[in-house]
């Protein structure tokens, strides 16, 4: 897994800021192992920002006039982790397939962690996993699909952010 990580809006816990990138990489690496295999390495861009920035992105890209916790912008056509990778999708220099972008609101992440009574680390791991599942074609519009996505996320997150 090739991770391009950018933290525009640091978390309020300075120590956690030092750990956040490693946590993101751990979640993505496990998700990559659990989901159907690619013959190429995967590249993902993850950006931590604030509510103001994610609101702007949500409005610009989706015409939804509000902040949200996570946005995903997939570059491949997949369904439940399965899909073809065209050779044109492969960067010949890195032999990687760019899967897409995950944008996470630090403000929502911290607020939801407080609301749900668990650490910010757990919430960030969930949001990264949720975002990556969307990149790989999972969705939660239909209740059956939502249950499948939830079960897959729980399996990926088992043992991560619990310690």
C-alpha cells in the first residue's frame, strides 16, 4: 500500500498527531489484505482537514451544502471490492494503481468519538476504513449492502485501535 498522507488540520491531541499517519497506514494495509487482491500495489491519498474545508469540497463535488465526516472519491469501478484493473490505470513508474482520495474531517472525527464514547484513534480508524471501502466499491444505500459493508469494516478493524 502506498499512502500519500496529508494533515491540514491537526488533531487537538499533539501525541496522537504523531501516531495518526501510522494508524491510517495500518488500517489501509489490513483492508488491502482482507479485500479481493489486486495484481498491483494500491495507492491512496488520505487528507485530514477541518469542517470548513470538507464542507467546501462536499459542496463543490457533490452539491451538498454541509460538512460531513468522510468523503471518498474512487478512481476505479468496483462492487464490494471486486472489479477489473485496466493496464491504463497502472502507473508504469511505480507499478501502482491509484484507488482514490479519502478526505476526513478532524472536527467530525473528534466530535463523533466523544459522542460515541470511544477514543479519537478508534473513530479515525473507522473513518479511514469506511472511506477505503467506498473506494473499493462498497456502499450503504441498500440495507443488505449496508450490513455487508458494516461486517467487512468490523472484520478489518478487529484488533486495530483497541490497544
